[in-house]
C-alpha cells in the first residue's frame, strides 16, 4: 500500500485509468481530469481501449484545460509514471487480468467491474457464469460503498466499486435492516429502473434506439448479477428478497422503489431518525421529507443518493424510494469518492461544483 501525503498546491496524487472509452470510464476520466489533487494518465489496453494510441484527450481542470497523457498499458508503466492508484473500468475478465499486475507493482486499485465484489469464487461462478481467475483476491477486496465501509476503504489496496443498482438498493435498505426493523418474512421488494447507459456501451438488440424508444421493459427478473451485492451488504436473505430491473427510455439515472413491512408500527419521524443516524457522516445521502420525492432530474450529473420514505397509516407498510445517477454515484463518482477516502482527501473533492 502506498504512503501518500498532500504537499503543496496543485495535483500531487497520480492516477491511471484503464478503460476510458466506455460510458463509466469516460465519466471517470472527466471527473479525474477536473480533480484538483489528481494528475491523470490514460492507459491504453489492447482489449479495452478502442481508441487510437496517439489520442490526447483534453479535460477542463481547475486551472483551465489540461492535456491528459495517454500511453500504452504495461505493468511497468505504474512505476515509470509513479502512479499511486489505477482505476480499471473494464469488463470483469479483463479486470481479473489487470488488477493482480497493478497490485504487484505497488499501486492501489479501484475496479469498476463486478470482478471483485463477491466474497467467493463459488458465488462469482453462480452469478457471472464463469470461473474466477484470482479467487485469492476476493477476500482482500473491500466493497467500495463509503457509507457502509469507509474505515475499511481507508486502508484497502483493492476496492471493488459497487454496481449501480446495488448502490441505490443498499443505501435505501441497509439502515432499516441493520437495526432489525424489517419483517423479513413479509418479503422485501426492489423495483428498479435504469437509463440505457447502465447496459454499457457495447451495442445489443435490447439497447437499439428502435427497441428502447417509446418502450419500457423488465429484464433479468430475480437473477440479475447485482442481486448478491444487495444481499451481502444490506443484510437480507435471497429467499426474502425480490429484485426486478427495468430499462427506461432515458440516457442515465436509476430510480428504485422498495416495498417492505416493519416488525412493529413506527412513526414516519422515527423512520427518518433511523436514516439520519445511519447517515450522519454521509456527504452524499440526501433525505427527502414528506411532500417531495426524488427524481432523476435532481440527481443526474451528481454523486448524490436521494432517499424518500412513505409510511402507510398502519405504521408498518413502508415504501422507500432511492435515486442516483448510474454513471456517477453508481460508477465513476463513487470511484472518485473511494479514492478520496483511500488517500485521506476530502471525501467530496472533485465531486461538488
């Protein structure tokens, strides 16, 4: 693990990014390129690049335009460029190839794929349908949801950036489940909708314009690969949890509606007190009071997770709505938030206007 200390003005944390041409990777390149404490290097990987090796992207930094160095990926590039951290915004199989090399060269790694989010190779095989190339790293990886695991993230060498759907679901459900307030036998339902960018940049029949426009559809019912992240981190059993993903005819954003029953009647104020206590130190959780509800327009382009609760007159039937930008809090913004925590920076650095 690198030792890092901020010394003087200007960028002093050197970061590399592999996989900057996908939606999440491009979003991350923009955020890191504008981060006052970061000097960014784009690393061109043969399977993940998709851009000419001589390209030189320009990002708007805090002091004007900044040309971002763009070099071929090879393990020795970490030491030759004195990189403190490397982000991998690559498919899981490529991340499994790259992350061990990154760690071996002494840099810390933040992976945006699902390669290291699950605790065992058996779980990975079940949900991703493939063997894991480096199961020894699964126990080492820290799940990168700062609202839950901030202390572990601080000292982690490998952070597994959460999926977008799980970020919305865990933030909505965890405070109630960790306090054992939910009647699990009544079931916990998560009905989540995402913009098309959540499906990634590679085209498929379901993401063609003619398929998405003027349409609305469900997919991966009860078997979405993000389900185990929610089970493990929110603290709910698979037999009690039902998750359905839907594809919205929009570019970005996730709105997830959760239906559950409380063990004992509570007041709405008491429910919100649970969330206030759980997120007392959370910079990017916004609680919506009665009379207003989260919507995509207010979170897109931000790193916030907006949460709203509605309680039935019986004091037990509860609906919790959470809303995030799938490319920011659900991917690139959360990766920057994790980096800030890992290196002792202000957690909101580079993420607020």
